[in-house]
């Protein structure tokens, strides 16, 4: 049976990102990847806002995004130490840099992702503790002091950067055409807050019509010369301790006794990838692949991948299972 590809699209509402201080600073997003997905593509969209408009004058701040299947990612942006013998679950991370003044995008692909829950965590870098202030001080009022001064609050030093404009027209232009609520001669004026908004989108491509194998039965199959592989799946119920996939009567013609130029792979819950359990059927007769210690109540995916040849490949494929002994 030929499989069909179906594309699904999921998106989330944009959220404001925060500088990382603790786990409470992180924005967490949740997606559900469907069964039989062969590729998942996350589009990572980040844009700046300032005063209700585009934040072209906002500084570029890198955005870090973490990905993990099954549970929220465990992250360590501050490079602190975990206690000894702590097992850190693996996750993926992507850093987004800015390609346009007020917008940037990134892409993260996962081939044959595990189905079910996927979590994304996003944050800005740790705050540098710097405050930026823009002032209008006409020269006839007071001479501007140094461009930056150090102020100390409690035990934390905060760098306050002061920028002075000697003409009201220049100040209005830099302030966004008068959007800052300051009058002439004012010595206040924190500029409108720069906001960094993050919106992830997910596009998945999944297969419909994957052939189902049933334990204890063999079926005759053929990989035509214009195809590279064929995919199957088998459902493993509870109380199974071992599953064995068998490839018999394999050859490049409709008869046995010749080399079987295929690679046999198997993986739980999602189609096999490069590091899945595999056996080279050219070197094993009969060709068998065993997997112990199974995950119960799950689909197992079997991939028969041909090596390069100029002929059709014929074979019979079956699955055998072994129950748990009392």
C-alpha cells in the first residue's frame, strides 16, 4: 500500500519574553505531535515592540529556545552546578540572532519526532543591570555632566546611561516624534519599554496508510526499483518481553537464495532514524532483528531500506513476540 503525506499546522499566541533570573522568567509553550509524523518543523518568530509600534530602535537581544519531548526542558542559563550524581535529561537548544531591525525568525527541524507532548522554553539573556535614560537639557539651563555615571543601590551597582540632546527637535525625533511625555527642560524620561515577543509555530508532515503487521503472520512484499524504502508498524500489547522481526525469502528476483540488499531497522513510537536498532541483511541469513525490554501499549515502526541496486527487491516479512514468563 502506498502512503500519503498530510501536513498539519499549529500556532501559539505571541508572548512577551523576560530576561532570565529564575525558572519563573521562562515562557513555556506546549505542542502535541501527532502519531506517524515523519518531520516536524518549528518556525520561531520573534519581534520587537516599543510604545505600541515597531521597536526598530530597541537593542538586539538574543533569544534562547529549548526543546524537549515528554516534559519541560531542564535548563541552566546561569551555568550553575547541579548536585553530584544528578541525571540531566537531554534537550535541544537554539539561539536566535536578529536579521532585521525589528523581527527575526529561526527554524528547528526534527526528523521522525516522538509523538505526544513537546515543550518549548524561551527567554532573553540575563539582565545586565543597565538603565538607559534620554534627557532634553538645553545648554542655557545646565551644562550636561558626564555621559554615564555609577549609582549604587543597596549592594548592587547599576549603570545608568544618560543621553543628552541640546535641541528640542532632535529630542522629539529620537523619542519617537514626541511620544515620550516630557516637557522642555525635563530631567526625567525613561524611554518606552522595549518588549520582545515570541511566537512559535509547528508544521508537521505525517504519513497515512502505513502497512500494519500482525504478530505470527508473514506477508509478501516488494520494494520497486524507484523506491528507497518501505515502512511498517506493529502494535505491542502489555506483558511482551521481546519482539523479533524476520525477513525471509529475500532477493532481487522473486526467489530466495540470493543476497538480500536491504537494511532492517526498528524503533518504538516513531519511525526509525540513523541511530535506531538495525541489522544488515546482506550479512545475516535469515535476517532477524530482536528488541527486548519493550515499551508496552505502543506502536513499533519497522523500516526496510534498500541499498542501491538496479532491480526490484522481494521478501517476506513477519513479526514474532514473546510474552513475559510468570
